[in-house]
């Protein structure tokens, strides 16, 4: 499929941003050292934080979609079983 490769890239990019965010905030909490602000200028760091927030919302949306799909599938299976019983 033509759209599968960009979606896989976006998923990987979002997961990478979330891993970096987790590492960064772990370092802030444990060592009071902000990795992102140490490596980038303040304006760039702000953009990175914004991308991390968008990645979080994207991943939450995917999790909600997968959960909703699973619930619909389970309801459909339950309906089919009760019809045949």
C-alpha cells in the first residue's frame, strides 16, 4: 500500500519523540538537567516540545482508535454468538 510507508514513518517518529521526552523529563527529575535545552537554542527547544506534545496526542488518538476498534469487534462477535445460540 502506498500510504503504509508514510504512516509507519510517522508512527516511528512519534514514538522516538516520546522516548526522548521521557528521557529528558527523567533527567530533569533526577538530575535537574534538561537535555533538550542543553542541546538546542531556546526557540528550537520550544518547537521540539511542541512536536512532543503533538506526538503524544497522535499516539493517544491511535490507542483510542485501536481500543474502539477492538470494542466494536468484540461487540460484533458477541452479537454473532448470541444469534447462533
